[in-house]
C-alpha cells in the first residue's frame, strides 16, 4: 500500500491485560500486540497562555502518528518504542491514544489512520 505520507518510523503497539498478584490484587500488564509497525511520527506543541499571568505559558505536547490502514488501532492500545529508520529510539513511551481518525484514499477505501496521543506514566 502506498501513501502520500512517508512512513519512515517504526513503533510497537501494546495491549493491556490484568494479572492477579500473590496477595490477590489485580495488576495491569502491557503485552506487545504489534511489533515494528511502519508509521510516521509527527510531534507537535500546543501552547496556551493564561490571560492573568501573561508571561507564563503552558505547553501541551501532542504526539501525532500515521499508520497504514491495515493496522487495527484501538483506544485501549499504548504506543511504545518509536524508532527512526536506523533503529534509534525517539520516543520510548508509553503513549496513550487519544484520537483515531480513519482517512480514505481517492478510491474511497481506507488509506491510512491518523492517531493522536499523549505521554503517560504507567504505575
């Protein structure tokens, strides 16, 4: 499948499951669902300014990804280990998926998937 977005990065998708500890408590475990998926990694920054304190800016980083249309991305997945074409890790993750947009091609079929996410801390 060709696309008009160059997918020069690779990422891993993880899914959440739960296990029970020896004490009987449920513990979340993330397991790899898809390994080394081709994608385009496009970080963006969104700044917002408080009107009362003008020199103070709050920056929210939004991480954008473009995946091939054949990958069934879900909101329950997390993105880990975003790598460049040389294998260097650009973003270790975890990245929580906040929006999924299916983009059709010129033929009307699913062409690629745009995914937005934000960094989270797993406990």
